[in-house]
C-alpha cells in the first residue's frame, strides 16, 4: 500500500521560508510569471515568501489541514528538494504551531 504524502495535509514549509532559486529555473520548469518575482540579478523567489510572515502564493488551502500547490508540476528546485520529516520540515511545522511528523 502506498504511503499518503504528509505534505498534502501540511503546507508548513510553504508558509515558513523564502523560496529563492536561479531565475532561469522558472522558464525551464514552466512556472507562470505571476508566481515569482526577481530577488537579485540572478535569483528569483516565489511571491509571498520574501517577507516577515512568508506564505507562497502557490499554496492553496489551510496550513496544517488540507493544502496543495497550484504550481506543483512547475515548482522550483527548493520545493522539489523539500522532504517530509527532515530538519527543515520540523522547523517549518514548529513555526506554524504544528508538531513534528
């Protein structure tokens, strides 16, 4: 039996950290222009993540309940590298008042 992805009931990482990546990734992955913005001359970030209380504009749903990414297929490398149950996951969940997985 296939394990259910815990990220679909979480979304904490999308509401805890800035998601920055090499600007060319956006076009390579087909990320829609309205979902990211320039950060530096070589970096971009997902809109909504470069602020005091980050929340990615691609995150749909309520953190800790039921979430999904509206840009999942075209998401940038930091999102592809996110792993449930790792240290960054635990920090993101704590930031959002959720227990570690």
